[in-house]
C-alpha cells in the first residue's frame, strides 16, 4: 500500500504565502488580498503582508490563488509586472491617445537599467523639451543639463556642482532616517532639469534609484503637446540600456558599440535573449546556454538564425516590425 503524503502544516503554508508574495513584489505585481479582505495601499513596501486567514483551508486556498497569479506572469505581459517604472511614469502623465500600445514589445520581462541608463532617460526628457524652455529659465536649465551630460561622458561632479545642488535642492530627512533631495522648482521644465541633476549625482554614487528620471520623463510627457515620439524614444532607450547592461556582464565583447535593441526574449519573467544592432552595421545575439553566456555576431540573417527555436517566431516578428518602421 502506497504511503499517503502528509499535508503541509499551517506554519509551512504561511511561509509559502510569504515567499510567493515576495516573488510577486519583485516582479512589481500587486499581490491580491485574501478573500473578504480589503486591499492595502502600502502592500508593496518591503516587509508588508496581508493578515493571514485564520483557518487552514483559507490559507491553503489563498496560497493557490497567489501561485496562479505568479504562474500567469511567465507568459502574460502585464503593465504592473513588466513596464519599467520610468516609462510607466511618463505613460501615466501622457494623454491616453498618445500612449504606446505595445511598450517594450510586450515581452514578459521588465527591462533592467543602471545609473547611466536613468541619467540618459532624464537627459532625453531635457532634450525633447529644450525648445520650450522660457528665456527666463534657460540659464538654469542649461546649467543642470550640461552637468548631466558631463557626468554621462565620464567626468566627475565638481564642488561647484555640489554647491548648486545644495542651494537649489537641499537634502531632506525622511521619517525612515534616510535623506534625499526634493524637487523645489515650480516650473515643469526646471523640474526636468533638476531630475537630470539628481540622476547625475546618483550616477556618481552608483546608487540606482530613478527618482530624477521618473520625474523628468513624467513632466516631459505633460509639457509636450504630442509626447508620443518622446515615449517611443524613451522606450527604445530603456531597451538599449537594458541590453548594454547585459552585454557588460560578458567577458567577450562585440566588435562595436550597441546602438539599438532589436529584440528581447524572456523566460520565467526575466530577460533571457538580447538581439542588438551594432554601430558598424553588424548584429549580435547574447543568451545563456546551460548557465554560460554565448555571444554570436554577424549579419542580420546570422543573428536571427542563431535564435533558439522556442524564440525564433517572436524574434523574426520583432525584426520584421523594426525594419518596417
């Protein structure tokens, strides 16, 4: 007679509920509340969880509910799970008819960018609104934008730069004990310039946050009469920075600088394949095979032919769409 499997204990069920909830939060997905419980506004904060149901059956049912939500993220694109926070802020601020229909190509993996990526996003916002800066604000705008461009070029902030930031946006202590700079400008274009300066300072500190980029891009989406071209450029920049970050982890480097992300593949909610265009006109594909990075470079056809069969249809479709734009 086969031995019957012991059901998990109440403690084990509660542990599993918390672990699944943590995984959902990492994906940026709002965990649903247990049946009959109201949603919590701050459930996305680290360490915050819903109050557990009291009975074994209710906890077991809630665990199943959470697992179904988590399983759905591996194949279904959702804005909450996979839209990058900077583009999300800009899309929210833009008129509905100007928003992108398929941001990030609806690939089920949130792009990951570093400090330089956030600074680049803020500078992109400044570039798109530069022609709209009033004359009275142009000097201050140019000074902060120039600071961002110097840092992006690899130069360090000067003591004068720090003095300007301390004067215009002093640090404010938060209830948690942390401190950060707050936006003090009333003018939308100067808030964009402040966002550039914030990211320039964060880039030097190697402290990924994105506060300045989110504000700069949201303000740009409001200031511009038709922000769709800006949103398209921001989407392309985020995908390119995501690819650059992945290629930087590999010892073998492509023959030229990356200039465009052509396609991204995803597995289990994370980026898994990156097909990019290089400055010399060649293409490169990066992915992992049995835990080891593999890089293939060549013509457009060579790169596509190297895509694993499971992802080939999506890659071909993405590349066809890119060539049609």
